[in-house]
C-alpha cells in the first residue's frame, strides 16, 4: 500500500497555518497536511502515530516561539 507524503505544520498563528496549508496543497494534491497550534498537540500526535504504528510526518515546519510548549521544547 502506497502512502501519501505527510507534512506537519506547528505554529500558534492560525492565519499562517491556513496559508501554508493552502500553499502546500496547491503544490500537490497527493500531500497530507496536518496542523497544530501548539507543541503539546504535535507531541501527542507524534506519540499517537508511534503507538498505532502509523506513518510519521516526513517534513515538520515548526515555529520556535510559541506559548505552552514552544519549538525548542518540542525538539527535546
């Protein structure tokens, strides 16, 4: 079974997330784009993917300066 490439966007700016998602989807309809507004949500998503043996994102666009769990916290 072939899987579509998966991209993860993590940023607290919802307008940026919307614009990036639309821009990426215009590049190819074959891409799956998942978005989160803080690092905690993204970590939970990654943990869920790992626990359920789902495909992990191939590319992550990560904002470093976010409330709650910032990009540096996500990386550690």
